C-alpha cells in the first residue's frame, strides 16, 4: 500500500525540518533563562532572539508577546486574564474559547459562516458592563475568515476589548497583528509547522493581564514557569518559514483545494460545501455527503490510507454534530455527514487523487440488500 | 552515569555555550583543568540528556500526528507514544498511568493542584496549609487563593529546614482541605518527611500535595507508601525538556479538582490543550532513564557533594551548611561564607555557574526567603551559594570548584577588616557602630 496521505493540517502539521533542527540545537542549550550566569544568559539570549524573530514575522512589538504552552492556554489567559465581567464569543469559536466562561454570551453567525456584526453591535449596546469580545480570524472547521477589524472597531466603540484566536490564520493568510485591530491575539506553533506545546498571546500594551499561572514572574509577570526554550525557538523558526512562504503557498494550496472541490461537485452533485461563498482559508474544505455519516466516511478514507477529520481534533473522540455547522444553520443530519479536509506544506496533487478514489464511491447503506 | 550516557555526553561536544564536563583542557599553569564555566546549577535546570533528545526527534517530523485525532493512524501513532510516556512517568512514582495529567511544567502542575483542589472544595473546606519555604509558584498560588477567600496557613520550618510534625498536626482544622509541602527544597535540598506527612494527612482526611520537581528521579518516591494525593513533576529538572511537566492526581480515593485551562477536554477534562507528543516522549524517557540509574547516580553524586563540602570546609573556617545534612538531595550543597561580601564572592567564582538562590529570583538582590526562614542572618544569607551537582558533573570539576571557592573566599577575607577583627578575637556583633 502507498504511504498514508495526511489531509488534516488544521488538527496539526508536520514540523518543518529547519524548525526541528533548530529545536534539536536548542535542546542542547544548558541553562535556565532566569539564571544570571553564563549558561542562563545563553538560554535567555536564544529565547529573546526567538521572540524578536516571531515578533518581526507577525508585525508585533517585542514586549507584546507572551509565550504560553499553546493556543488553548493563550485563549484561556486572554478571556480570564482581562477580568472583564462580560464575555461575548462568536458561536463558531474553538472549545478553548467557548468553554472558558460558563456565562459567556454567544454572538450568532450567518449562514455564510461569517459572524453577524449587527447582532454583535446590538448585544454590546444592550448591556454596558465592560466586555471582552472574542472572534477568531479563521474558523478551524470551515476556514471562513471573519471580519476581525470591523468587529474590533465596533467593540472599541462600546469600550470593549477584542480578542482574536488567529491560530488557523497564521501562515495561511497575511497576518499583521498590530494592524488587525485586536487587543489580544492567540497564536499556535503546531498548526504551522512548529512544535506542539508552545503558543503565544499577543497583548497590546494598554491591556493589563492577571496571570493564569502564578509563580516565578517570568514573561513580565504575565505567565509563570520556566520557559519552553526549544519550543520557543522552534515556533520562531516555523513562523518565519510559514510567513515567508505564505503568499505562494496559499496560491498553491488554493489550486489543489479548488481542484478537489470541483471534482467533488462533478462526482457527487448532492455534496454540500460549506462556507464557499465567504472569504476562506485556501487550504480548508468542509464537505457534507448527505446520508452518509461523517464517521463512516472517515473510516472508509482511513482504510484507503487518507487521513481527514470529522471535526476538530480535540473533540474527534466524541461523535456529535459540529457546533460550527449548527451555528451556520445546517440541519443536524447534514452537519453529521460533514468532514474536513485540510491541506498543508507537504500536500501534493496526488493526495487529491487518493482522496477522490476513496471518497467518490461512498454510497448510502442500502436497506434493500 | 553508565557508559552509554557517558558516550552520548562525550559525543555531544556542544551542550549550549560551554561544555558540560568530561572534557579537559590545558590551564595556564600547565595543570589539567575542566572546561569553564563549570555548570553547577542543576537545581535551576538540567541539560537535556542526549538520549532524551534522540527519543524526541522522530515525533517532530515523521510521527507528527495530533494524539487526539482518533480517526487516523497519524493520530494513533502519536497517542501510543503519549501513553507509553504516561506509563514511564507513572512508574517512577509508583502510580497508575491513568493518574498522570500532562502539563506544561511544574509551575502549571502546582497551580493546578493547589488552585484546582481549593476552588473545588472551598465551599465546604476553605483552609490549606503550606510552608514558608515552598517554591514561589506554590506561595503565589496560595496568595491568589487568599484573594478568593481561602484561608492559608504558612508554617515556619525548623532551623534545619524541615517541617515540625507537631506544629503541622496542630495546624490542621476541620476546615483544612489541602496540605502542600514540597518533597525537596530547590535552594537547600532538604527532603521533607513525606511518608509521615502523608500518614498524618490520610488520618485527618486532608489531601496531600507535594511539589516534587526537585525530587523525582533523585530520590525514591512512592505515592502509595507515602500516601501522596497529588504530586507535581517537572521535565527540565530531570534531564528532560523545558515546557513539560505532569501532575499526579490520585484516583482511589479520588481527588477532585477544578481545571485551570479549559477547552477541548483533553487529559480527562483536567487540562485542555493539544498534548505535545515530543515533549511527552521526552519526559517519559527522562523518567525511564532516571529510574534505571537513580541508585548508582545518587551514590555518585552524594560522594561528589561530600568531596566538595569537605574540600571547602577543611580549608576554610566559618563556612556554614544551610539545611539538614542527612535529609538532603544528593546533588545539593548550600553554603554561607562569613566575612565575605556576596557580590564579590560571585565575581570571584565566575568560572563556576552557581546560583545564590532560586533561578526565578536570581536577578534580585534580596536575600533568599528560604534561608531567612531557617533563621540564617541577613549577612550570611547574602553570601550563600547553591552548588547543584548532576549527571554530567565530574570529579575534576568538583576539585576545580574547591580551588576556586577557597581561593576567592581567602582573597576576599584578606581584604576584609571584619575578618581581621574576628581573627583578633573581637566580637563584631558587640561593636556599636557610630551613626553617620
């Protein structure tokens, strides 16, 4: 059998060889960045160089970057750390945003998968307590890109802060965090060819954050704990590569993805593609095959050596309809037949052939037989 | 250190910005001396063992799946590696793998254990007990809880750094939910009587959390025999990677706690976030190596530590050991040098990468709160040095360190009028200094 084909880049991505090599070197650095002796200073220098390179890649100022153990922690830190009494999150946010505050209010999205800005404005106007609005830059399941700058403008008009989970957008669309309008931005390394276990929260300097993790006062008191040095170095290396390649890579992946979707529509006119009317990540396709459960599709594809997912990876153990598609108004049975195909730096045209060969022949279970 | 590790360490000629042991170069006086600066700060962090790095590398590139992807072999392969690591971590403390929650490090583990347990239980029991000598992240977590209405008792320690069991027992009230006492102190290396504390906690129906960041892999630990309910574990203190740790959470009887990081519900809801497979593998491998080599390595380090202690104290008077001598990590020595000035001493031994306190606070000039808690006078607390010995420390390095310390202290004392007066028999404390 051919080697398996990986088409689940929105779950995680293979690490760029250059980033892996940089981490291999960083793991050899003996020293705690907080120690003042030469070993400690060596570790600190490696860390601060990496911070500088990451900041440059995303258009941030240095002190604005707080390293965390990943985007989940960054999202938690943003939502809990600002201490706002009111939290508004879009209905399509990742669990690490939606699940943080039990009292969070949901901002609806339209059928297109784009957040309803008029609803956001109404909600902000209806209750003048200091609020935090959380809106992702690109959705992990549909790839639909959200109007973050407009949302930030509205939020600020009502004295609210805007947090943006930009995990799926980094390296996939042009991203300049300073120009985004958001007060806080969450980033992850392992979706872009960096390592898992490292993320960052970009924090504009007017925002004060209460730390989630108390302790040694690292990261200017905003996140305690000895820094994940190899992860930080790997993150910076991966971000530089991903950002530099982004324009060409988006074009390349868009061609692959569009070819895939054209073939899907040609082979199975009953298939439903989500979010295609909206601005969308070039690498993502969310497709439903009515009448065939997503789990069945995923298993059939797996047997053919093609790895895709039936939703977000963290919840993929549970079989349940996607909350994202539900929020877009998709009926539950249609949402339950949707899979996500996401491409990345190792994806090739042959992968599309492999996918189609396994997927196009899927049929409804026949009761007559 | 076994032959394999030695070979690995030797073959790895660039551990950071200085060599860590095993190599020697010609000194100016024609004698053999080790590469400098000599790393003697193993309680701040440890170099990642080359064998650990080897184990981690394939999981960055070839085996890169998300361990939570349940639908394809990329995910399964990563999950298998994560679960093997979980078994390796559990094994070194006598736990069940299902009792291990992976975290980003001991700071997160301590925050999760302390805040998590107290937030879950505070409606019924809102009191916790800890020691004034705990790591900063334990004390800071406790202070945060105080702002949330939790009552915290910060117990003093005895002059040797150990908790007084009578005092501890007397501090427990019907409202006490948690006792958090570290296994081994990061500055003075003293090992608390874990089994006694565990027994007391079990009798009183109080959860026992121990920050074992400095103890795991250095001394034998057994959560069953010691009746430990929660234990914090660090990767980078045991030759594993930074950014990785674990929290042991007892299942029977079950310890309930509130999560600190919410989201995808990984780690049975106790800690959300994609697990970093290579870091998990690194922590697991670090535990497996430490478990195998601990008995011999502890003996070796203890001998080196005693060689350092005796080598210094045989030639220098007025040197004081901070913390109990017997109940102490094999790789820790904390000494105060009378009649020298702290900064001068650090400058005098700059070939030795040592610390004057914990790494987190090492940039500050405040004397160590741990030493102050032992009743060490401020002057002596200012001249304390923590020598941290570890897997790559050699006898040549220790001998060189002895020379450096003896030379520097002797030179500083020669310049010190206080030392001169002390030599003449004047009791300095009896002098009334004129105010200016």
